[in-house]
C-alpha cells in the first residue's frame, strides 16, 4: 500500500470494520473487488479450521492427535494472515492495472508503451489470485485431515470451512482468467492457466470427497 | 443482543474490524461460528452484486435496463444488511442453546425442563440459517438476472458473487441440519429439513446454469 493509496482511502483490510469493507465493496471504488472478497472468504474458512482445533486442544478423547492439533492451529493462523495480506495485495496490484487501461494509445509509441505496462500489470494481477488458490488448496488439505481427529461438536464447522474455501477457489480462478485472457505473452498465459486448472482440480477432489462425508455424518 | 452479551464482548458484527471478527471466529469463544461466517460470506456476495450495478448505472449501453439496475442496487443493499443482522442474530440464538446443553438433567423434572428449553432454543437456532438460505436464494436470482444487462468489465464479479453465495448456501444448510437432528418434535424437524432441501436445490439450479455461463464467457 503506497502513501498515495492510503491518502485515497485505502488501508489495510484487517483494520477496517466489516461495515466499511462491505460498503467499499458495494461502491463504485476501483477496489476492493471479487479477488479481495475471495481472499476474505478464505480467511473466514481458515478461522473456522482454527476454531475446530481450539475446541479440540486439551480434550482427552483427542489427546493422541495433540501434535497434529497444535500444527493445524499454527497452519490455519498462518493461512488466515496470508489471506488478509493477499486481500490488501489484490488492491495494490489492481490500481496500477486500472490506471494502465486508461493510458493514451494514439501513436505507435504510445501503444507499445501501454502494451508493455499492461502486460507487467496483468502478470502482477494474476499472481495474487493464483497465490490465493495455492493457499486455499493448502487449507482444504489441512481441513480434510481434521475429520475424525477433532471435536465432533464442531464437525459442521469443518464442512462450512470446506464449502467457503471451495466458493473462494472458484472465485479466485475467475480472477486468474480475466487477467490471462488479456495477456499478449501466450506462453506466460498458458503457464498460469495450467496452474489454475491444476489447483482447481486438486481442491475439487478434496471438496467432492470430504464435504459429502461431513454432510452425511450430520444427518 | 442483550446487555449481558454486550458486556461479555459480543457486539454488532458490522462494527467489528475484520481482524477482530477473524480472531473471535478462530478462538474458543462460543460465538461466532460457521452460521455467522456463512452470513458474512453472503454479505460479501451481495456487495459484489451491488458493485456490478454501481458500475452499470449511468452507462449509455445499459440505459434500457436502468429501472432494473436501480431495483437491483436496492435489493443487494437490502440483502447485505439482512446478512449482517443475521450474523448478529446467529450469535444471539446460539448462546442460550449452548447454555441449555449444560442444564442439570438428573431428575425427571430437570430432564423435562431441559428438553423443553432445548427444543425452543433449537427452533430459534434453526430459523437463522433457514433465513440465510432464503436470502441467498433471493440473491442468486438477483445475480443471475444481471448477466447480459450489466457492465461487462465486472462480469467476473457476478461469477464470484454466485460462487460465494453457493458456498454460503451449502454452509447454512449444514447449520439447519445440526439443529433439526437434535429436535424431538419430528414434524417440526421434517418441515424445516424439507424447506432446507428445497432452497438448496433451487439455488443449485441457478448456480449450475449461470456460473458456467460466466466462466465460459471469460475464457
């Protein structure tokens, strides 16, 4: 976040009230947008994973999993913080991109300069949702490993976390695609699209296996 | 929110910073939990719908849809506010339920009194995620109607909103089930489960039709 952006009302998302964040999202401000909202939804999912472990830690029944419980508590906290940083980062990389769209392109030189700047901005703007997707996959792996080793009273919260992470995954993938489709460097675009598809498919396997398991266990 | 709950650190969710809400969600506090997180995710989705309309209002290209644009702006704002209230309400109804679990049940009278209180609390606790699901269905209908009638620059945000709403829908449904499964009044439980399944299936039809349409349009 640059001083200029702070002056224009942008700030660290974690410091904003939910009302302010929602109001900015609803408004005509260039940011936040769908990429940031996906990161915030991911943070909610990570917190629910941590909550499940907090309600498990110290319970005799799950004592044999204590080491895993402690590790998962640290991992969900790490991922939550990562998502909140990525929500900020999404705004940081979007603002130069939205400016670049408006650059003059009447002469050949102007067009070439606009293309060069756009391409660099698109690559930055792509990296954020890709990183969100990597963290969502890590979170889904962590959540699915909790099933059967955590307090059954909060089993539904693992399900909620898996479902919110899945929605965030599909969301972040759209944000990768809207940037790769405008890239001129076809190789760079393909590489990113392939990683995007791989992450989507790995997480979909986890969600497709474990969400129904949670749902059935709660019937 | 009662004064007692406020004294214990609960307050309106909209007034909390994202960091505080995430911290409380992660922690061992009895609330917030998965039901509230689903409502907050729904609020993010509603805000994105409003954002899409804010970036459409006043554009010549979409002038013929102005009336719909204005209506959708009001509807997404209404749904956003409803979700934020429902996130508060989820905490309000959960706290008496979590207390009721701990009531004495050694004598027959105590057991009968505990059953009576539990049943009332379960019905209240069920109504909140059901209302979240009703609002999510209304939101999905509103979002899907925006496609083709709104600024194409923010088409991906309709997709993100649909995906986050879908994740919230699956989440809220788990929260209906964890309450109906403990109800003694089988008729009341069945009625609520049936509404839950109907809402799930109506929203799934919208998501299954329109999310792939958005994704394909962005390829």
